[in-house]
């Protein structure tokens, strides 16, 4: 990463969501990162819609949008009423050919680097997990505690997974909480 980063890495990482089995960034987050209005971003995309097939960009369904809005108490989206679009890594890369400002080019490079880093981290974790499983099969139950501890270090905790949604308590859980 360069020292002259236009945007904090954490800001981009927080913008990446997992939807429809894809890592995506929503159009309003991209507009903020690129420093343009959401409508300007979407106008540029719609003028070049043939560059954005469904595996590059898709619009959230009404259910997904409703669910997302319910998760965000204060709107930072500037009053967007329509469901936003979600851009996959390839869609974000294609944006660089549509948005041509120097800032857009630099931000795009940084986003691409972060996607690459996330892919590397994921591959390393999968590799470590496979190795751990092989070792676990080799050794007896004495090492179960060690293997469990290592697996917890490799796999992200529930807090790190950025869950989106409301978790409904079962009747048993709510009764236990009252006692």
C-alpha cells in the first residue's frame, strides 16, 4: 500500500459486504469513496450499462434493501429511496473505465488492492484449516484442546463476521433471561 492513501483502508474494508455469495460494495458507499454524488455515479454507470453485466453489478431486491435499511439507524445515504446497486470486484474494476477523475483512478486502485488482500487472507485461512484437519486426524484426543484453540485463531469470530440482521430470541431464551 502506498503512504499517500486517499481513503483509510478500514473505511474500504467496512464497506465490503457479503451478499448473494459475493463480496460487494454498495453504490452509495462507492459514491462516498470516490467523492461524487450517488446520482452522478449511477448516471455514469447507466450511460455505460453494457459494461456492467449481472455478475459485475446488481440491484438489491426490495427485501434486501428493507433488511439493510432496518440495520442502519441513521441514514448516511443522503435520502436514497430506491434500492442501491451492489458492485462485485469486477464491477468496481469496470468503474475505473467509467469514472475518469484522478481521484476515482486512485481510489479504484486502493479498492482493488484491498480485494486482493482479502482474497489472500481467505486462501491462507483455508490452507491452514486443511492442514489443521490433517494433523487432527494424525494425533489422538490429547491434542483436541490445542486443535480447538488453533481453529478459533484461524476462523473469524462471530463478532468479526459483520452479521447483518435481527436475531430473534426463541421462547426458551427469553424465559431463561427472565429467571
